[in-house]
C-alpha cells in the first residue's frame, strides 16, 4: 500500500467521523478502522513483506494515522455525549414555578418543631443559641466539666469512643451538649446567656433510649445570678411550653459533677387510668436536671468563681416532645415512617412563637 492510499484512507475515516450522527455510529467506525479486522489494523499485515527500512518507515506512518484517527473518534464521541446529555436534561426538565401536586405535602418533624418552640420561649428571655462540634475531646466532654480521670461519674455515660489520634488525644461522640458550655465560657466574657440545642450520643437502645438523641441546655453566667433565678426561668419555660399557666413545679436535691448545688425539676401531672396528663393533679413527673455551675467548671474555663457564678440546666428534646404530643415510643422518632410523620408532623410554615402560639 502506498502513502497516497494511506492518506486517502485516513481522510475518509476522519470525514466519516465528523459526519457520525450518534455514539453508536462512532463505535461502529472505531471497530471498522481500529478493531482486530479494521482497515488500519489490516495494514500492519503488509509490513512483513517489506524490506526492513521500508517496514520501519511505513510502520511509523501507520501509527501516526492510528493515533490521529483514535483522537478524532474520542473527540467526536465527547461532543456527541455532551449533546445527548443536553437533550436528556431538556426532556427531563421540571418547571419549578409550577404549584406542587396536591398529593404531595411536606411536614416538619416533631423534633425540629420542639427545638423551634424551645428557642422561641428562651429567646423571649434574652437567650442566644450556641453550637459546637459533635466530635469532642476528653477535656471538653469530661475533664473541664469536673469529671477527673478515673472519676466514677464518667461511668454514668455509655460513650462512643473513637480510635486514639496520632497525637495520643482521645476523641468521642459527645455524650451531652455540655461541652458547648465549656467552649462558650472559654471564648467569650460574661455576661453569658445561651441555649444549646443539638445531637448527643450514648450506647443505649430501648423504648426510652436511642444511640443518638437531642438535648437542649441553657447556661447563664454573670456576677449576681442565683438559684431563685434558675427556678423562675425554668418555671416560666415549662408553663409556656406545656400551655399550663399555673403548672406546679418542685426541685429535688440531686448530683451532677458540673453543678453544685444540683437539682432535678418535677412538674405536676396525673397518671389516672394509665394516661399521663400534665397539670396540677397531685402527682409528679421528673422533667430535667439543673443546678448552679460548679466552681471547678468556672476555673477550668478561666473564670474566677469568686467573681462569677451562674446556672445550667438540660433536658431531652425527644422526652419533652413525647410528653407534650403523646408519643409513646422514643424509637419511632428515627424510624423514617411516613405514616408516623404525617400523624405527628407539623406544617412547615407554622413557625412557633410565644405571641402567635407554639403549636397551631
């Protein structure tokens, strides 16, 4: 075969490549030119009958043509694929300005609704929202909160520990939102008044426990706060949240490593007939833990306990949602059952507010 014939073959293949209407045609052209029985591949068989010098020169020319044809085929294929994608996107496009279909209705999860309700109530009292990482180190999750190494109080939590880091630091999924209290006190000067909603993690799973759940804590630090302020703040919260203006409360002595004195708060309820009802009915239900921030916690955050004091409290979001909305099993919050969500969910645009109502 002469160089003229090789050039003619190349020009014909390139012309066919440019005119190929779709990816299937490109693939067929590739096989006919570069496949095992292709026209260019077949030229290699003629090399054996040539003299060494002629074979070397003609072989180089064939390789140049092969590379040129392969590049052209790949380029054309990319153009056709892009065009096919554009056509598909155009045919599958959706007009997002159209109204939603009547059978489609989104609902807000009760956890999100409850967190919005809590934020609305405490916002009226002047609280800000603080946030922090879900993965914590031992200092922020335990040590700074008055859990010294080896302290039995560390066993109160079934902790998800992560592998030890290269620097020897031990990280974990936070067991409470209290580490954000530490980060807040270390990053800003008093007065401090924040609430801290967020996810927490403990290795437990039953009707009243899940490995991941939500808490909200509140922290107040200044020079004059005392236990009466704590009581008044929490009493106002539960009365507003449950919608019972004269809801009775009581505080019982308790123990938490990070507060002193510590207390558990109960609210009035009734359990008659196996039904739990919130109100002044002569019975009591534990609702949250609280107390005055321990002096050791203030010192760990660089605050002088002789100058500053404050209170902290924490409660489970799922727990107060279950009490208010009559949800019997904690695990159902995380089972992604649309029937459950349609029953307990809230309209997405019904934003809770103290003036407009926490639920509608």
